[in-house]
C-alpha cells in the first residue's frame, strides 16, 4: 500500500476528516478539563508514604478558565470550518488554539504543584524595617505530585488536534482554488 503525504492531501475527504478529528479532540479535552488531573502525595503521613489526597481537576487550578476557553475556541473554530464559515480563518484559528491547548497542557503538567495544587502562594508576612516582608521559611517540604490519567489524555487529544489542524492548513494551501462547498458534502 503506497501512502504518500501528497496523495493524502489531495484526497477531497481529507479536510473534512481532519476537521471532525479536531472537533472530537476538542470534545475530549473539554470533558478532560473536569477529570482528575493531578494528585498530591503525602510524604510525611503517619499511615505511610504512599498515601495521597483526592485528585484535583485542571478546572480547579489557577488557569482553569483559560484552558477551558482555549479548548472552547478550538471546538468553535472546528465547527466553523466544518460549516464552511471563513474556512481560511477557521483553519488558522484551529491551528493556533490547538497549539495553545497543547502548550497549556504541558505547562500545567510541569508546574502542577503551583498551578493546580496552589503551592507558592504567600503564607505570611513579617515586619521589616521598611514595612511588611514576605516570610519564607528556611526549609520548605512539598510532597510529591502525581499526574493522573487526565493529564495524559489531555496531552494526547491536544497533540491529535495539532496534527489534524496542520493537515487542515496544508490542504488549504495545497488546494487554493477549491470550491467552498466541498467540505460539507465530503462528510456524507
């Protein structure tokens, strides 16, 4: 079976398939924003070092609304593309919001202790010679953070959305003279 990128991009059903893939990935990511994303471990608990606290979703973190908004824009852009509303603008909006969702997902996972768990917030101030000064204890112990399946599902869906959005943009640039009405009938 001879599969080449050029043959895939010339297939008239490829833009519709890629648009549906982006829409499906956006739906998965919207649901995943509310799924368990990270769990704080308990390193000094009396019952044992393997104890954990309840999981926290991405929406409960500091950037919950930002991530949800970015994924909602991705879903709306894919719906706009599939319904032939400004296909060029919708394709670029899909690509930018898919990349933004992927970057936000990686950032939230890497910095889950601060962004999801809320560590690093000022705890107390002490009186200094020029006014209040942030009190920073000499030794701070932060228990481990475990990333749950929601993190990996979010990243997989975001990566799939980026790949499908790139395919959409490539099909737009390889077929600039194509009619605007070819996307919706290709779904049938």
